C-alpha cells in the first residue's frame, strides 16, 4: 500500500510529464511558425528534460524511491536556466513577429 507522500509524488510526476509534453509541443509549433533560429538547440533542451523526467517517473513506477530534493533541484535548474534564459529569448522573438 502506498503512503500519502508516495501518492502525491506519483501524481506530481504524472502531471509534470503530461504538462511538459503538451507545453513543449505548443512551444515547438510556435518556433517552427516563426522560423526561430535557435529551434534545434531549444528542442534539444526539451528532449533532455523529458528524458530526465521520464526516467524519474519510470524509477518511481518500478518501486524505487525518488529523493524529493533531486526533483526539486531538477525543477529549480529548469526554472533558472531554461525558463528565465532560453524561453525569454523565444518570448522576445515571438513578440517581434
């Protein structure tokens, strides 16, 4: 039987994977629509994050414990690096179109 914290983590991982896929797909469509110069690099970052998040989800589903600090550090890095730097460049490009 799963504990409450395991259920919460499972839900968070499921939601994170689903949201990330949907968000990245929309973002990548916009990059293609405007002919964004850094599309290839940006998509590569998306693929790297999805691979990492899917690996964490797979580990969890196989019964391995996921350190919440590991997940926090992943999301913290993603926020500081990708969203605040890489996505901001895309946002500027989208505003120019």
